[in-house]
C-alpha cells in the first residue's frame, strides 16, 4: 500500500481526505511548534506557521531557526 492507493480507497469510501489532513495538521500545531511539525512532515515552515495562526496555536513565542548547537 502506498499513499496514492490509500487516498483512492478513502475517496471511494466517501472520506474527505483533504479535510482530514488539514484537521490533523491543525491538531498537531496545537501540540507542538509549527516549525517542528513542518520539518517532521515536509511542509514549508511558513505554511505550517499560517496553519498554526489560524488554529490559534499557543506557540507564538517560540524562537524560529536552527537550535541544534
């Protein structure tokens, strides 16, 4: 099984795939900073930050950038 096969199977069952993905990302950015979620899922950090802002995420004050040092 691959993502395309799963997507097609869900669509055949009438599951709204796009809305589910958006809902899942919104839930994740409420639990962790948007840059962390963006990096984990391969999203652009600005997209994840926009989703977090729309969701009312409490992580506004987390400093962005590389903190691996």
